[in-house]
C-alpha cells in the first residue's frame, strides 16, 4: 500500500479478559472490501510422531462447521456467496486463516 491508501483506526476492540492476542483495525480508503487474518501458533513442526500431516489436516477441517454454524462448509459458502475469498496456510510453526469480503458482510463473516 502506498501512503494515503489506508488509515489505522484506534477504535477499541472488545475482547475477553484472558484474550492475550493482538488485534489491529485498518480501513482502506476505497472501502470496497474488508479482510481478516487469524494466525495460530501451531504448524507442521507440532505434528506428533506417527501423525505427520495433522496440522495440514486440521487447517482444512476447522473452517467447515462450528457449534453456532453447524452446516457443513457454511463458512466457505457464506463468504463465496457474498463475493469474497478464503485461504489458509500451514508453515513450520504457525497456521494462518484469512478471508476478504464486502464491507457490509464482514461482521457475520468474522463471526463464522
């Protein structure tokens, strides 16, 4: 991004008492799309002996359903139907999950 393409908003982000994760909100001036990324400190170096590939398997499995959204693939389906995209990666010591979506759909996508 060049200078002037984005602003960092100092809006307080509400989180749980024990949540030690860091958050930053950046707003692009074009206001066309919102995006989020979650990085988890577990990668394929964390795979137990005999279960090589577990981190990659979990990376593919986790976005499929949750207690609040139990339908299979509802996360991917919602994002795609709203013109967004998703991706995830596993590295040595972390896994990243990210998506981009229209601004007016961001809050629900983030909840999912």
